[in-house]
C-alpha cells in the first residue's frame, strides 16, 4: 500500500486501530450525513468521520428548501439541480420515518421537521416591490410558479404581517425542514458507524484512493472515499496533484427566538422579505420558535469560544456573532412582522458556508490526467454555500449513482475539478494544502 507522505498510519500501533468499510464519508454536516444515509440505504457499509459532527454550518442553517426563492441572477445553471433535489425531498424525509411513511398532510412528520407549507415573499417599500417583481419575471421565464397576492390577501393568511408592506408573492414550491432534527435522526440511524476523529489525509494504493488517515494515528480503509467536510476539504492532505478546491468562507449571523403563547402562531409560512434592498427571512418552527437570518459577510470575527465550542474546534467555519448583524436582523424582521419585538431571544449563532467562485457546489469525481478517466475511489461533495440543506438528497443520490458506476451528464457542470489547471495527475498525492482560498474581492449573490 502506498500512503500519503503525511500519513501517520504506517506504524503497527497505528495500523491496529484501522477500520475497513465500503464507504468512508469525511464530514459530519448535513451533506455528509445525507450521503452516508444514502450509501447505507444502498446496502454498503459506511464510516462517517468527523471530530465534531453537526456543529458547523448545518447547526446554524434555517432549513429553507427554496429552489424558487434561491434562483439568483447568473446562477440559472443551479436551477435544475435545485429542482431535482426539491423533488427528492418528500421521499428522502419519508425514508427516515419508522415504516418509511410520510407524516400527515404530506410532511415528513415531527421527527424531521419537514413541512410543505408554502413561502411568502414580501417587500417593505416601492423599490423592494420592483426588485421582487423583476425577480419574479426571471422565475416565470424559468417555468417557476410565483403568484402575486394583495397585501390584504397576504395578511389574511398571516395576520401579524405589517399592514405597511408593499407587496407579497406566494411561492408554493418552497418548503422547509429543521436541520437539527434531521441531523439527530440520521445520526441515530448511523449509530455505531461514526468515528469521532479528524481526518488527516487520503490514502492511496495502486493509483487509486483507498481510504483516509486519521489525525493521531489509525485509518479508515474504504473502496470509496467521499470528501464532504466543507471548508476543510481543501486542507486535506494527499489530494490529487493539481486539484484546486477554491473554497472561501461566507459568514452569516442567525437568530433563534421563542414566541410567547399569546402570539402563537407568529407565522404559519416562511416569510422571505426584502427590506430597503436587504434580504431577511423568518422561518417558523413547530415548537413555538422562529429562526431569523441571515447576514452575509466574508470577514471573520475571532472567537470559537463565543459559539460555545472551545478553541480545539476553532476553524475557518466558525466565527463570533456580529452585534451589527444581530441589530440588522431584528430591525428588518420587525419591519415585516412588528411582533418580533415581543419575542424572547434564545440564541445568536455565526457560521461560515463554503462558497466557490461560481457559487455552485463541487460535486463528483475528479479527472485522472492522461487516462481519459477519473481518479478511482474518490468523490468530492463540498462548496454547497446557501444550498446545503436543499441539496442534501441530490448529493446523496448523485454519490450513490457514481459509486454504482453511473455518471449523470446533467451534473457535469458541477465537477470538482472544473477550476483545476492542469488536470490532476492520477494516483499522485499533492503537497498538503493548509489554507482555504479566500477571494476578498469576490461578490456573492
């Protein structure tokens, strides 16, 4: 066996802690859990590797499943993938339920927090109305359904909406899920298959990836290795030479608040608003709380301790909460729903989502130079940015198809090596990458 030069797994003591499985999934966020679940459903044995699973961007995510609302200018290539994943969500949620049956009214039941209630898009002023109307034109031209509502109609559905809003649109295809509930449910189903360790690097054997070395010794040997650890993917040792994973952290502040009994339900639908050109959303949960988010910034505020994680988990994905971000979210949410001022603030969280230059995921196999094929045993699934929760079922399905030897040409635009020049050299580990590429001049949608 040929190992990465940085691999610590060569000693007999380290080898004694080795594990073998059909599939090794590096990364315990929503994407990693979803891929591991799909691999297990296919009959494969799975090991999920993460030293702090579920504490990154997935922990902060609001869980909006919004292929229509998330259609942004110059990101139309993503639409097919988002719609595909949205169509997979009912079956994915149902598969996690006892007996594999969806909950009442087509939802996945309280265990996943999957709800098929529609989304309302609202604007605060005349400029917001024009912006949402222009976006609706793009959405309609893409074959999506966005229905205009009068302010009276919108307030009949959601009485606590401000009477001063300028416009409202109904988006029936945009739903929601509770990522924390979903993660807990999948983690429970994968009990006994998780390794609470940090992945150090890829292992190679005869020109193909054969597993993962673990920090501090030991390894997981696998026929397929899937890299799904977000921003940390680019820092993994032993990546194929020439492979560039241009990930950058895009930070966001998000709030959770409790609705007092006399105001429940504050909302029955997710509200995505535009307030003087700034987006804000309010997502109601079934437990009487709401999630308000999310700011977007590409500068980190130091302080993993502020997130209650301790310095041992300080990574580019975690940041202190911005006071200005909290103020902005509460201010703008109150413009749309004034009763937000009466809620109890439970939690303020900041995390970074892994962005790419084109804001599209890095998903699939990577080319092996000079062979006309791909590096065997390696799949990459990272860079999902705003769409990680929405694209979880698609990521799992696509990875399963690749492991089965079926590459769908529709997803070729998202290949992880699309930014790599020259193409990777087959079977040759690269020098370790110890930083995440950050482009401070990059504008995000």
